[in-house]
């Protein structure tokens, strides 16, 4: 959480953190690819390469305001899988070398582990079981649950903040943009961790399409929000509830220092049995004593 009082530190925060899913892979096109090729070696299809190339152009347009802005830089983080690395290579074609201040391969934002070689019919049954059990806590045999991915993405987020504080060397006059090229689940979990979404809310989130991206941008109050760049209709399509969307708008539009980390929609889920008009502990007893004295 950003301390709203740290005005000197705020100007060094990245203006945007952009999450990108990889382009269409051979595994997206045909699940049988996983039976003969390890997941991390699955390549992009020709369409996936074209998607990534287009995404690079679109992301550069967002960052540069369609070429109107001159003072901006980017730093990339990428999953070590072949399809994400190839996606980054295509995206990178839209960014001159002088604009890139760093690239780092990061294992903690890799795809959810589904096991080793995946037998098509067996995986179909396993994924049907996951739908009944719940997508967040179900752990694939010899693999991971989304909760496991949450733990390693949380660790990555801590490292990311350390990088922002100490590693990035850039002119403060430049807008810094962090671009994370990863996978659908890892990106959803990243957003869940960042915005403190609940497990129940995670279950309703839709996966990114191939080479689709989400832009977390600083609002006027110094909080990152999806609502700065994206519309309410887009957020609805992604599975955000009305309460989650209202929270994003609050983050985007609150004046500096005005955002309070108190989400009523979250509190109501646990304290719906409590009468908000109840007196504080001890008040009733005091009132009773007064009546007895009189």
C-alpha cells in the first residue's frame, strides 16, 4: 500500500503496471500438444506471433499517448516459458532500445504447474473436478493450485517493490512503465493480491484472452487503478462485481490522501450480523447505572 504522505517517494513510482498474457500458443490451439511437449516449451502459433506484434503497438500507444508524449521509459518482466519469451520478443519490436531500462526473466510469474506431460482425457476429468472443488484451492496432481501461485506471485510483488525503490535508475521526469508478460492465471492472481480481492471474487474472474492486457495506472490520489484506463463495461466483462468496480473508481478518482483502506463491501461479508447502530461496549451498562441512580 502506498503511503499517501510520502509525496517525495510518489513521484518515483511507475505511472503504469501493465499485465500482458502471452499470444496464442500451440497448446491453446490443440491441447494434445501437452502430451508430447513440456508446458514450458510450448511455442507460439503464427497467429500468436501476430497477436504479440500488435499488442506491442497497442501498448506503446497507451504509454506514449499515441506518440504525443516524449518522456517515458519501460521495464519488462517475463515468465521463462517459451511462449511468454517469444511474446516479449514481438512486443519489444515496438520499443526502441533507448526506451527500455531493463528486462528480467522471473520464474515466479510462470504458468500454473499442471503436472508434467498432460494426458488429454485425464486432464479433462481433472479440470471438471476443479470446477466442482473450486478454482482457487484445487491442486492439480503433481502440480499447483491457484493458491500456490498466489504465494509465489506475492513473493514476486515484494521483490518488485524493492526493484522500484532501489534498482531502477531513470530520470524522474520520465514516466516509468512496468510491463509484465505472463500467463492468464498468474495475472489474475497478481490483481487479486494487489487489490486484496477475496477468494470468492477470484472465482468469478474471467481469464485474459491471448495478448490481452490490463493497465493499472496511478490515479490522482496516488493509487493504482484499472478504472483510469479501462471502462466500467470492460471491467464487468472481466468478472468484476459492482463493489469491485466501485473500489476501482474510488482508487482512480480520490484526491491525494483521500483513499481510505476500508472496503465496506468486504466488511459486510463478515459482519452482516452486527447492527451498525449498536452502542459500543460498556455504554449500555453505563446508561443502566444512571437510570438506577435516578
